[in-house]
């Protein structure tokens, strides 16, 4: 994949000489596009079974940072509704581990379903 970086580098060098401000605007657009592409790539990698540790490695961040940035917010295991991680919400998020170092199994229950059970 380094050929993409090399080609981009050469193109940007040329573009900057012709239109520095236009190139800056384009680079700014690319930044947000890259964030969107990264989200898609993480989703696919997760679907293919990649751990947060491996994804964090690829992004040069910790597995915790990767999880915080890209993990889907938990949904209620009963009704499928959103579950808040705020401690005063009444919602419950329980993380259990099959073994040390394993990815947590997250069981989330919203306040309404907790009250009903
Ligand atoms: Zn619920």
C-alpha cells in the first residue's frame, strides 16, 4: 500500500506548486474522507474477526483507544434500544471475560427493561 502514499505525495507536491490554497482545501477534505474510510475499514475488519488490539496496532493506538473511537454504542439485549454508559442513567452494561486478555462479552440492559424484569 506504500505505492498509494508515494503517488499521493508526488501529486500533492505538484499540486502545491500550482495552487497551494486549493491543495490545502483538498487536504482538509481528504482528512474527513480518511476518517470515514477508516470507520468502514474497522467495521469490515471487526466483521472478519479482527480484535481491537490488532486494529489498534494498525492505527498505532492502544486497543482501548481503538475501541473507544470505533465501537458501536451498546444496545439493550432485550429491546434493542440505546443503552447509556452514564452511571446515573439506570442502564446497565456488564462486561464479562471468557479468559484473561479476551475481548469482553458486553451485556447491556436499558433502565426500562431492567425495571420490567
Ligand atoms: Zn431495553
